[in-house]
C-alpha cells in the first residue's frame, strides 16, 4: 500500500514497460512496411540525408585507386596495350559482321513491317555502398530518379547482367543482384536455345531451376537473358554453368551457375533504361 | 537532482561517437571486410547505454535501428527492434557488467550481441518469408488454457491452496 507521502506511480515507466512499448512500435513498423509499403518516404529521407555522406566517404578509396594506378609499371601498360590492340583487331571483325547483320535485320523487319524496337538508353552509374542484408544481396548506386531510373530496370556491367533496380530514391537507387536469393531471371542456354529460369541462391551463385533430367546442358554453357519477360532485353550474358548433377530423388537437374558480371568487383555499371513500349492500335 | 558539471561535454561526446559510428558504416565496405565489419553503431549505442543510461533511451536505439535498416535495404523495424532489445539487455545486466574488467565485459556482451543479431534475423525472416499464417501461434493459446486446466484441477484435488511458499 502506498503511504500518503509516496507517489502512487513512478514518474517514469520501468524499462520493461518501455521495452514493450517500443517492441509494439517496432512490430507495427514492420507490418506497415511489409504489408502496406507505406514507409518509402522515410527511406527517401534517409537516402537524401546519407547520400552526400556516402559520396564523400567514397573519395578516399577512389584516391587510393588512382594513386596505385598511377604507379602501375610501364611494362604492364605495354603488355596491356598489346593485348588491347589484338582484341581491337578481333572486335573489328565482329563489328563488321554486326553491321551487316543490323542492316540485314532492318531490311527484314521492314519487310515484315515490324515495329522497330523502342530506343534504349543507358545510364552510367557507380557503386556507392554495399548493403549487408541477409535476405537479399543489394548494392546502392549513385544515380536515381533524377537520371530517369525506375524500379524494375536491368543493370549490366561490361561482362553481363548485374541485377535489377529495386528501389529508387531521388539521387540514388538500390539494385538487387542476380545472385540474390529468390531473384528470378528468365534465361536461355546459348548453345541449345533451351529456355529456363535462373534463380539466385545466395553466396554469389545461381541455380537453373526446373531443368528436366534429359536436358542437354553441360558445364561451360553460357546463359543469356531470353527477353520473354519484357523486363530484360534479350541476349545479355547472365551466368556460366559450373556444375550439373542429377539426383535420384529429384526429377530435375541441379544446375549450378556462376554469374558473368563482376558482382563483387564492378564499381561502374550501366542501367538500361528501356522506353516504355507504346502499342498502337 | 543536480546536473553534473561536465554534462554538456558528455552530450557532445555521446553525439560525436554516435556520428562517427554512423559515418564509419557509410564507408564503401566490400568483400571480407564487409563480412567481418563490426556493427559500430550498435557497439557505441550499447556502450553509452551501459555508462550513461539516463541519456540514451530506447527511442535513440530505435531510431538508430531504423537507420541500420535503411543501410541494409532491409525491412524497417528489423534492426530497430533488435537494437531496442539489446539496449534492454544491457540495462538489465548493467550493474553486473560494470563490475567486470574489459575482457570479462566483452565476454558478457557476446551473448547480448548474439541475441541482437538473432532477433534481427528472426524478424527479417518472419517479414520476408512469413509462415503460412499466424495459426502457428495457436498452440501458445491452447497450451495456456491447458496450463490453467491442469493447475485448476490440481488445486481442486489438493484442497484450497498449493502455496509453495507456504
């Protein structure tokens, strides 16, 4: 029983009560975010606040890279130049063929009176920050809505598909990597044309799902985007088959692939901004 | 209550270290550095919760947790809840922790940090891959009812009170 001089209630709630209140707020936060996606404004606010900081903090690393690049030995540069010259010669041949094919393609399309494909624009973006989430592998780029990005766009680097834009902020954007768990990419096997679905499996790998046991597929095969989902343009390299194994219990093959793009190395990427397709009646 | 003379300095120190921790997390970590990167913000938060519990409340912990959620692109609330629980655990163990030398303190903090990580993991998992429904919580309810039934039955059986403390 409280004595007359004593306060009936403590002026401040006890730690356990405060914990419970905050837990309740936390749970409602989770529910609001997951069920109603209503906290994107807060995300944008954090992004506006932190993006300049990240830009600045990236600078020391950039300077270090510049400096180490400056001191690269002359010999190595020469070697690289020779290799590049050789590669240029090889590519020139390819370019000529491609030009031929483009012309031929245009003619054939005209013949078939097909609509030319809508123009594609690419936006150069640099890696700003690497997320540390357990459920998805994401990176943050330094380009956002102001550069015309929207969520769903494909992101590529020089070697292949990096991922898909997931969230867009005014000056930055989050990209889900192809190797992120549950990230699906429609692909086809370059050698045979067999279509399939590549899913990220975490740890920087992909698996090709639902391949019947008699499928002709072997290690070394390249997987390209098939383009049937209208999200990715067709023909972007996605992954190379690393290991194929059959199991007695499973009617499907287990096909493990390694992504082509330098998911943990690339610092500069391109976002392919496809103009929305306008269908005329 | 009188305010200590160096109160302003303390505030500055708390804010300064927290800002530093947030800035450290903004560095473009990658590869194995990212994998072993300590959670600077959490450590600083727990440190000040231990030494200045009247200045850092659950609200600060919650806000910093939201910031961590933004940084990882995770579900909002995942780290917020975990940080709040971490703060509570440190408050709970405070008097005990303050008696130890640094090495033992670190050892005692290991389970706290582990539980923070596990809570964030659990909440993220529940939010991203929700189980079939909240029906998984029904056994909790039925078990409670069962407890009531057993306790009530035993009480009836033994007369009016099984008061252990007598």
